[in-house]
């Protein structure tokens, strides 16, 4: 079974489109998205529409949860900087009714049984949706998570850091960010998971996409210029 793994798309439709073009998303048996589909790039509707078209198995991330709060007429304390908050409010205002309903129905985590393996999908970690798991996170922490989980495979996002580790008998996979990498390389990140009877294989991809399309749309919507710089440089600057 061949599974495409994406995460942290952050409203970046040109990046999602590049995954389609390079890896032919419609040819996979399954596509899994570990959350944060919205906020920061200015194409939330096109991203959510494509996820629906491809019947992607998606969960919520922290940015998505804040958007849902705004849609319910609530607010949030963080982020507090105006240049960050406008990225949330502009997204919430832009969403179509169909996409609002879609987002609000997504779960915060999901567990699937595939080819005899239990596969858990989380945004941060199985124990906390906002926990950051990096490639450099101590193995002892992964070992703790493995010991407390019944999953054979744990797929996460949130840290925007691609990795695959097998620790404590569990495969931990983060595809990296498909819309907003922070490592100085603006190319998107995703991964392909292949499940076989006796083994699994994971391959990570870095793919170029039309960054200029994101920059131009940010400018057209009069959104803070710092975000254009972040997409150009592949860096987090605020």
C-alpha cells in the first residue's frame, strides 16, 4: 500500500499543487494530512477544496483550531502580534460556507488499521496536540511515547521537521511542512510511506513550487510583507 503523507500546508495551494504534479497524488492508495491546513499562505479555500476532492484523511492542527474559534465568534490570546493575528482573521473571513463546515468536522487525531498495522495520526504528539517532536528530540522521549501507545506507526506534524525513526518498536514519521518550511530551504516537504507485509519504507521529498504566486497573492490581499520574505527564504522570521 502506497500512502502520501503531507502536513502543515498552511493555506499554500501552489505547494500542494506541486505535490500533485510531481508525485501524482491521485495515484496513491491513501493520502494523510497531519493538520495545520490553514493560515499564513493566502489560499485556504483552494487547499481545503483540493483536500476534499482527493478524499484526504485529515486532522486539525493548532492554526485550524484557532480558525474554528473565530468562526464560532470566539477569540484567542496567542499569537498576540497584530501581524500574526491578521493572518488568522483574513483566513476565517475568506472561508466559504462549505469549507467552514468541512474544517469544523475534522477530528484532532485519528487511528487507522491498515495491512494489519495500527497507524495513528496526530498533529503534535499522541500525548499532546501542541507538543513539538523534532528530529533532534531525545530518543528517550520517543521511547516514552512508544511505550504509552498501541500504535505501530505514529505520524505527526507541527514541528515542520521531516524525519523517520524506529524507536521502541514504533515507526515515528513526520513528513515536514508541505507549505512552510523553516530550515532555509523554501521547497516544500512531504513523504511517501509504503506498507508491506513484513516491513515499511519511508521516503521524504523536497519539491520546488511557485513561491512567486504566494508572494503576489499576499501582496494583492495587503497582508504583512514579512510573510512574503519568509516564503522566499524558507525561514521563520517572527
